[in-house]
C-alpha cells in the first residue's frame, strides 16, 4: 500500500533531530525539553516526545508534528514545510496520484461545507424562522 507524501515524511523524519538543529534540547526523562522559539521563554517549556514524534509548548500552546514545527519556525505554509522535510529525507516532493485524490476529496468537502454555510446564513437572515432563531441566539449572548 502506498503512503501519502506526508505520511512518508513523518515516517522518515526524526522530530528530535529537526527541532534540535534549530534550538538546544536537553533530555528530561523520556522527553526532550528546550526554550520555546515561539514566545519569550526563560525556562524550558517546549517538550518534544521522541516516541510520539510530537512537540508541545505548555506556555503558549503551540504543538504538533514535525511539519507543524517547521511551518511555525520557518514561517512557511504546509506545502513548503513538507517539501523541505521531503528533500531532507531524500524523497521526491512531487505529488503522487494518491495525494491528488486526497486533495480532490478535501476540495469537494470544502465546497460542500461552503454551500451549507451559505444556505444556513441565507436562512438565518431571510426567513421569519431564521430571523427569530438569530434574535434568540443574540439574546442568549
């Protein structure tokens, strides 16, 4: 079974190595800790879990996988972070057919949600029942 590029990058990339190249990490039990680069940190609040391959700052709340870290640290979008990590892992960052299918499914879902949002907004603003529901919602705060 073929994995998506994101899954392959996550499998081949060690989050401790990537974060450790950018900030100093020290071992604290099974975890690694360091100063969070996303806020003014004076005591280590960024935890990196080698076993779970995730990071979390307990002060500012930022967290996620290695792709999310690169996105936040480098201030790039998801695609640029994925391509950077794919290159680092020696992978071809071009989209696979599976990636295109997944993108198509997300786009179709996004269109359906946008359609539903427009319908519900119109119902709230333009029908008597919707206006009553909207007034009730505002009265509840």
